[in-house]
C-alpha cells in the first residue's frame, strides 16, 4: 500500500499543521500514554508486601496487563480499518486517561489492581497500531521509516520515564505517589493527541468488492515473512526486557538497594531503545528496509547468544553490552512496522497489524516463561549464578535468528522502497 501526502483541509479556515509538528505532537502524545505502562512492574517489589500477594498473584497482575493489551491491539486494529484510525486513536486516548486515573486512585489491593490494570491495557492498544496507520496515511514512503521510528522511540521514552517516575514516587511517598505521577502522562496525552489530529482527516480506505481472506493476505510472501519475523522479534525482545535486570543483579553479586539497580538497568534499556528506534527507522529510509532488518536482527541474535555467558564480567563490560543489546533488540521494530504498512493490501492494514500483534505479543508472553523454565532445568533461581543464563538467553537468540532469516528472504522487488 502506498500513501499520498496528507491532503489539505480546504474547507477549514485554519491551515493544517506541518508534517514535522504533526509528528512531534503525535509522538509526545504516545510518550504520555506510555507513562503508566511500566509503573506496576517498577513498583512490584513494594506491592508484593503492600497488597499481600505471593509471586504468582503478582505475576498474574502483570499478565493481565499484557493480555489485555494484546486483545486491545487485535480489536482496535480491526476497528481502525472500518471506522478510521483517527477516530479509534482519539477514543482510545480518552479511555487511557480515564483508566489511568482510576488505577492511580483506586488500585489498592490484588483484585482491584488486577481489574483496573486490565482496563488500562485494553485502552492502551488503541494508541499504538492506529498511530502507525495514521503515519502510513500522511507520510510518504521516503520518510515513513523515520516517522515510525520516532513513534516507537517515543514509546520507549515513555517506558523509561515510567520507571524513573515510579522510582522517584516510591522514594518520596510510596506506590500511591508513583501511580499518581505516572497517571499524569495519559492526561497530558489527551491535549497533545487532540492538537495533532485536529486537522487530520479520518480516512476509511475502500475495500475490494470481493473480501480478502486471511489466507489470501498471508499468501503474499512479504506479509507472511514480516508477520513471522515480528513474532520472532517480539519473542526475543520481551524475554530480554523481562530477564536482563535479574541477570545483571546475579552477575554483580546481590540485589542491593531493594531492587533499585534493576529499575535503573530497565530504564537504561528503554533509553537505548529511544536511540535505536529513531536511528534504524531513518536508516531504513536511506539504505532500504531489508538491509537494515537483516543486519540488526542478526546482530541482536548474536548479542543474545553471547550475553548470558558474560556472567561475572567487569561492570563496564556488562553495561556496554547491555546498552548494545538493548539497542539492537529493539532496532528492527520500527522497520518491521514500516515494511508492514507497505506490504498490506489497501484497506487491510489494520487487519494485518492485528494479526501480527496477537502473534507477536503471544510469543512475547511465552518467552519469559520459557526463559525461567531453562533456569529451573539448570537448577538456578532467578538470582543464582550458573550456565543456565547462557542457554536461556541463547533461546531468545533463536527468535532473532528467525527474524533475520525472514528478512533475508524478503523479495527484492518489494524492497526497493520497503525492503532494501
């Protein structure tokens, strides 16, 4: 699918904003909506005691967020094809702000937290894939990789801000202050997103008279390879995000500071993701989607295969490798998303994004469990030293290797703009 530049609003006396300002406001809004997403995870060590939860119950609340987010991606992507991405984006932004405030004020126990964070997840998905669709509608292919890269960079910035704001809130008052501070982000996003989309038309793309089924969509080689590659990429990325802090704690010889080093490491990983998304999206515009996907996925897989075997290495080696790993593991995300917008049949982008989201986040939900199972088979706990870390991170690297193989097999003809 190709996109034309955003058409002017001739019937509106106020001229539409420039593409650069439009993208900046959209990205700032996305960063704001992301500010609550990592709050529960950052506060989990405190919440286990405050809400009288065991580890299974604490993990169940996080699972509720991840699962509801995946369901939201599926539903809102499907809706965006039918009622327009702008409409879904605006409604979801309001829903995110409302549920975030409710979570901050009312989540005070295991049950209330589980229910309210599930509602937050249901709201959040509608601010992600519809935003990608809006970029595909307004930004021409030559600049689209950079634009999607900035969108994903803004998400990473929100995640890092969520962790740091939670850490500060915990130090000042407690988890209640952390929740309240992070809920301000989605409220600010209301105004930023409304300003960005004020002069953006709600486009509903015409669909073919004969409905295109899943089989026909996925029979297209590019769509199929990009979907498989995204699922493999998400397996590696979410597994790494979940377990890299625990690995560094084990490597450095103790938790010290009641989990605060883990929070700083997690924030560092997401800050590295900011640079990765922006740089790789732009690089794909210059040298091609396929070349960037192959190089970044292969290098990220190599980091996975090496990372777990560096247990006990000097701290400067661990920090440098963590930064490189965080950069590479996220670097292909904006390129995969951009390439998908260019491979989908007209009117079916939302449907294809919905499929890849449910498959990707499904794989990403399983990979941390598989990682832990490998540690258990090796006779290690989450903070214990041993060779299990090397095998577990290696299992994540298999996802990166599959993503690199899928990128390598992308058709060259489709890659002149989309594939490299």
